[in-house]
């Protein structure tokens, strides 16, 4: 399965990050969202991130311009018709993802690979919305995509080995370390990570320690690059909460039950970095301080 043109649905942090990684690796990319305003905002963000890479000497200005020339914006799902691969990167909602893939299944060529960037939803369940589910696969990238090395590839019940190998080849071309998972709830990474993130919120909820000290514990005692509460803020409290609910529903294991604190934060709209307020408050200069409402 030769893949040269990738169509990406969703221009948020994940979608734009995947687009950046793809264009810098030589792929032609069409980035899709519901309107051009969102897409122009995404392109500006990609250009800014790539300019920083040039400043740091990690990318030449010529290569940056060549990569950006490989990026096209489209608010029409129908423009996926000639794509070799589609990667869906919208928020974690099974019904929405199925609706998108049902439409793409009609639009796309029979040979096109259809991939979801879901972090927790069953690949087999999503594949039920498409014709020829052997070409459907999970391709779970990690944020920020241009910097994070891992790509988690998940095969559903009907996913062909050829599809898995093709996605592995694409991931390696993007410089990713690829791991393969069966279609178990939350796959590998989130199955390991979510209980720790949940316990961190429970420790704060019970007043065992402070926001900063919980994060310092993980960074200095376990050599993690960032603390669990910082990580929730970066990923988004809503995304983490949704993943916890999905895993808890699928497994019934109480260690995945979301804390009341995280649920309340989502209800308040304190989602982290993207809203400027989560476990920390984020200022325009890039600094952050613990959220006084949670102390």
C-alpha cells in the first residue's frame, strides 16, 4: 500500500501536530475541519512551531518552506476522495467518529487506509461503520506529535496485517517508534497511564499533598519529564476524563473510575492549558502557577 497523500480530519492540537509531522516527512497533507477559520488558525500554529524549529537549528528555512507547500486546507470532507490514507483526529466521541468514517467510507477509494487517532475507543467498534473494515486501524499519536516519538498501532478484529504493516511503515517514515496493540480497552499506553493520572487527582482531592509537590514527586522520584497534573493540563482534563469513563465502562475496574475533582473541573470548564486554567493558571508569557481554587 503506497501512501503519499494523507487526509487528516480535525485541526486541533492532535490533527495539526500529525499534519506537521507528516509534511516534514515528505507526505502531501490535506488538513480538514468544519470551517476555514479553524484551519487558518491551525496553519498559523504549524508555521509558528516550524519557525521555532528553524530558530533552534533543527530544520532549515528551505525545508520548512518545502514542507509547508505540501500542506493544503479543506473544509470539505469530499476532498478525501483521492487520499491514500485518512487519519481522524477529532475529540473522543464514538458516535461522531462513526459518523465521520461512515461518510469517508463512501467518499474514499477502496484501497485507502482509514485510521483513527483515538486513545481509548474500540477500533473494532469504529470499524463497523466502514465498508471493507480490513483497511481500518488505530493510529494513536502522542502530543506534541512532532516531538513525541511513539505511535501506537491498534488492529481491530477485521484489520488486515497488510494494513498494520503499512501504517508501521508510515510511522517509521515520520520518525516514530511503532508499537502494536490488540484492541483492548485503552490499548497499552493509557492502560498504564490513566490509573496514575487518576490517583494523582485523588491525592489532591483528599488533601494528601499540594499540586506542585504531587508533580515534583513524579518528576524527581520517578524521573518523569512532567508531573501527572501538569500532563492532565497539557492533554486536557476533558480528554483525560472521557478516556477514564470509557475504560471504566469497558472494564468495570474501579481504578479507572474518574475522581469527583476531575469531573467537577470539566464541568467548570477548567480544562488546562487550552483554557488557561486547570490544575495551574497559565499566563500569556508562558509561566504557570497553581490554581488557587484547588489549594
